[in-house]
C-alpha cells in the first residue's frame, strides 16, 4: 500500500496530476490465494494521466492493472469540468507456495 502510494506521488508530481482518492485495500482470500485490490483516482489533463497509466503498466511493476476508466465531474461552484482517471490494480499471492504476482 505504501509502495504504491509512494510511486503514485512521484508520478503525479512528474506529470502535474493529483491523487484524489486512494481508499484502503480491498482483500479477498480463499484457501489458496490472496487477492489485494487497490482503487486509485487521479485528476489531471488527458495526456498527463495517460503518461501516468503508461508508466504504471510498463515501468513501475506495482501489480496487474485490471480496470481503467476516464470520467469527468463538474464543480458546482465554478462550473468547470475536471478529468479523472480511475484505476484498479490487483496483486495476487499464492498462499500454498508464497509466490506473489
């Protein structure tokens, strides 16, 4: 959790974006596997968010990106639209052999 947050902080700083949501990790465990799902919401320009996503997929190796979507929200006071990127990253751990993916 902390490693992902550290890498995201660096990337958002590099690409002029911000982390708007990073709730606690959702975990699922069966008798053989542990799955950790991280939900991340970033705010910024389209190309900057795309660069962050590319770096997460190719360079950072922080887990498997399982879902991505862009969405906009309008600020009620200023009437300005902001672009957001929602990312779901999963890490799998085999409980029978201590392997991590």
